[in-house]
C-alpha cells in the first residue's frame, strides 16, 4: 500500500501547487489594476477594440499566437508577419489603430488570403499598448494559444539554432525574456532580405517578453514584461528596426508623442520619453538625426544609445539567431 499512498500524496501536492499558482495569479492581476485609472483604461480599451470572429480553445489547442497593435506600418508589417510564420508561429492576431498609409488594407488582404491572419480594429487613439496587448492576449488564450508572443511591426524574433516555435514547444518555463537589438538600415527605407543594417550588438534594456498564455496575464506597456505567475528564462532574441528612414522617423515620433499625450490624460501614464524628445525636432533636425542613425552612430536626441559594438550585418537573411557568429565574435572582441 505504501506506493499508492506516496502517489496519492504526490497528486495532492500537485493540486495544492496549482491552487497556489492560480490564487497568486488572481492577486497579481488584481494589483495591476490598482491606482492611476488602470482598470478604467482597460475597460476603455476593451470597448474600443473590435475583435474578429476567432476559434474557441477546443478547436485549436496548444498553438503559438503572435499579437500586435499597429499604426501606419505598411512598409514592414507584411515582412514581419511572414517572418513569424517562417519561425513556426501558428496564428497572428493584429489590431489596426487608425492607419492612413494602407496598412489596414494590406492586413485585410493578408487575412483574406491566409486564414492564420486575424485582423482586429482598434479605435482607441491613446497609447495604451499594455491594455491593448492584454486584451489581444486573452483573446488568443480563448482561441487555444499555449504561448503568446506580443510583437511590434518592426520586430523580428529568433532562437539560437532552431525556430522560435521549436524553442517554445519544448520550453518548461512560463515566461521568456527576449534580448532586444536595435538596427538601422544603411540606406533609407531599405528593409528586406538583402538589406545591410547597422546592428547594435549590445542587449538593449528593457527587452521584450513572450509568455505561456493565461486568462489573467497582464502585459506591461511596451511588451517589456508581463504579470504572470511562473518560472522565467531567457533564450530568445529580437532584431528591432524602429527607425528606417527620415520620413518614417518624423512620422513615428510625432504620432507616438501625440498618442502618449492622450494616454497621459487618460491614466497619467508616460513611457515614451524618446517620442516626446523627438517630437520637438524640426524637419531639418530629423534629417540630421537620420544621418547619424544611418551611419551607426548614437543619437541622443532620440535617446538612441548605440552602445555597441555596432557592426554591419544582414539579419533579415537569418533563419536562426546569429548563424555565422558575427554578433558573438564582435561582442567577444569588444570585451577583450
């Protein structure tokens, strides 16, 4: 009888651990909505974000979903979605936030051509990204997501020696912190498989996060962290093509600053100080900024540090992280 008793004790211990984890998640999620109108902001976002028809969990369990909110990213969103699918991601749920450059039409076409693309409509003008991604992440959980990968249109995720999906499917942890590396194309508006970029080998802080789905997970502003009980690890990497040309830089910082101001009014939340600083730049100053960025130099007016070493590489040809060891070699040389 002793083996049976031991097995019973083991099952009870597992159940108690699960209960503690659930209670801990409830408490942690509740704390995220205390103060500064955060609950109001989440309710406001939920009302203004219209989801498409999505499958229920029982129809597609165990999948990896990528979720995003985009605005005026027609030059890069198609490429980033294609990259996610090449990395084994199963479904992409993306909300368009009032784009005027053809982004929504492009996403509509992608959704019509590929059933893995799901287009939501975001009518909230304020930069309440954390609340929006939290809403999309919960929708992904309801649709069968095992993992949720929040992404921006200008972000490209990799794992070392395997696809992102392969890395996540054998991952025992619940949260993966993603090392973020900024890149700037040497030629304006040139982001493609053959593009050469200035690549900052320094891991930019804070990075991003990917997490095992949970109905009460709360994603922070910028996708930099998540309130989710569980074990955390590292092992994913991301190429961030935030600045791609002078006109795109001007649009991004000015739109971002305006959306940030609306968020400050709504919930007294300010996180995009680089936008605020950049929005004060004239068109001529933006050209000066771009000349620095496109030669691999730091640009303090955008709080772009380029700590380095900064090298020239072609990361959009990669299928896995740093396959030829260019980044690793540069980092080793920099520390010697």
